C-alpha cells in the first residue's frame, strides 16, 4: 500500500522537475499532473506562471541545509498558504484525505504549495530529518526526496551519481 504523504512528496519532486527549468510548457506540467492522478486539465499561462512561482518557493525546502531550516521554510509556507486542516473526498469519491488548502477547487499554485508542504512536513516529522535535497551534481541541481532508508542521498538519480563518479575518476587519472 502506498503511503499518501510520500506520494504527494514524489508528485512535488516530479512537478518541480518540470516547473523550475525556464522553458516549461503547460502540456508538460499537465502530463505530470495526470500521471499523479489529477483529472485532465488545461493550464492557462497565468496558472503556469503562478505554479512556477510556487515551485520556486517549494524548492527552498529542498535547499535547506538542515532539518531546522527545512521546518522553518515549511512553517513559513503554511503561514502564507494554508488554511485550517480539513478532510475532503472532493465530492467525487476519491476517498477521504487531509487538505490544508482553503477549497477543493482553489488555484493550482496554492494546491501545489499546501499539498506538497503537508507531505514534506509529514515526511520530516516521520524521519526527523530533511525531507529531501538538491542534486549535488553541478550540472543538475534538481530536487529529490528522501523516501527510503539507508544513507542520505546526494544525487537526484543513479545517472547523476554515476556521471559524477566517472568525472571524479577521470580527474584523478
């Protein structure tokens, strides 16, 4: 069984991956939303601009240097975006789940920040550590989540880790 807050954290990581680069297209974001269970939607240029700003704010959680800084950023996001916690099933039978945004049909940017911050905060509390980080590869810098056990990650993917190990090996020779 999937752990819901981990799903929302992975969704945040996937959305940030497409929203943070400068050449983002609405269709790309819409595909990621659908891949994570959102109904088909058509994002306006205004929606896209607001989502990109929300993504930049969420990136700060991943850029935090330690758990206290990540908690501080999350608390700031909750103060700016969240309303009282509430249970909803969206009147569509998705199953009851917790929201901290103000409405089921609110703007995409507020939904992204509140749902992601809720998942990231839960992960931080569960693990008592930063919920993610930024890829240590100088050519990448993408956010990633700490979703599993083991030692802390430094790279967003095995591809980035391998590329950096190979580059370090070549530098030594």
